[in-house]
C-alpha cells in the first residue's frame, strides 16, 4: 500500500518526523509531498524543504520525497497512492481535516487516515519553530537533529 503525507514542512518538526516514522511502519511506500502555497511566505524555499525532509527520512528505506506543485488530489493521483495520512494534534485539527477528507474522497477517490500526535508533541508546530527562529531562540527541542544546520544557515543569512 502506497500512502501520501503532505505538508509545507517549513521547517519539518519532530512532530512531522514522528508521523512520517509511524506511517512508514505500516505503508509499503510512504510518499512525503512538500507543497507550496503561493499565498504563503516561506522561511525556506521548496528545494531546501525537500532537502530537509530527505535528511530526516534518509534512514527509512520505504520513504520517497516529492515536490507537490498542484492540489493534494493531483499529487495523490500522480503518485498512485491508496491513502492520504494526516497528523492531528487537537480536536480543531480533526474538525478541519474531516471536511478536507470528504473532498479528497469525493473528488479524488482517496481515503484519509488520521494519526493522532503523541501528547508530548501536540503543541509542536512549524509556525512556532519559525517564531522561535525569528526571536533568535533555540529550536533544538522541536526539530530533528538533521534540521539544526539548515536553521543555523538560515539564521546566519538573516543575521539572527
């Protein structure tokens, strides 16, 4: 069974890494799609975000990273996935993702599997990490070790 996990991963966090590891444990192949939303301003460009995901999943033999340019449904179809995986941290995540899951099923014929975050990771988010970076604070507790050099390089460029 081929499964898709999509996100912006700006940057990838320990929460994302946990969902990836758990999804890879039951999938024959896990496709991690790094998306881009033209309405968002990113800390890292898409290529750098793909590099970060690749660094984190390097030890997982059944994970492949792709760039997602269009919709989630298009990405699911082009990668011939059986399921979309969504990590959920709270009830508000579940409520939002249920509506999206219905659309994915109706328009794309793809089912969605929800993986609840571990309680200790439920407050970790990319937006929180970006804010800590902006403030010049350590993010080492919230990102995988492989990501710290990317963050340090970004800080050096921005003068933080």
